[in-house]
């Protein structure tokens, strides 16, 4: 999963999450973080990998959850 984060958006908390059933969501951790790359335009590209194997978990869902501060 990759997404852009606005570096000046300090009014939200960004949480990347994954699920196998769309009911129970688990936050991705710093151990799941692959890269954080400054794009030079005020944004950062953030990339995570889920800890689930595609062999054992055929269905995997990811989302970016935003919480206002």
C-alpha cells in the first residue's frame, strides 16, 4: 500500500490499517513500513507491506484512516 501524505497537514493523525474480512482492522506498524520518500512538493510517499502472506491470506484489504486532532 502506498499513499501521499501532506507534510503540512498537522491537524490529522494518519493510521494505515489492514484486514482480511473488512470487519476487524489492525494498524500497520513501523516494522511494516517499507519507505517514506519526500516528494519535494510538500508531500511524502509512504509505502507499507502487510505482514500477511498472500499464499495463506487470499483476501487482504488496506485503508488509510484519518483522525482529526
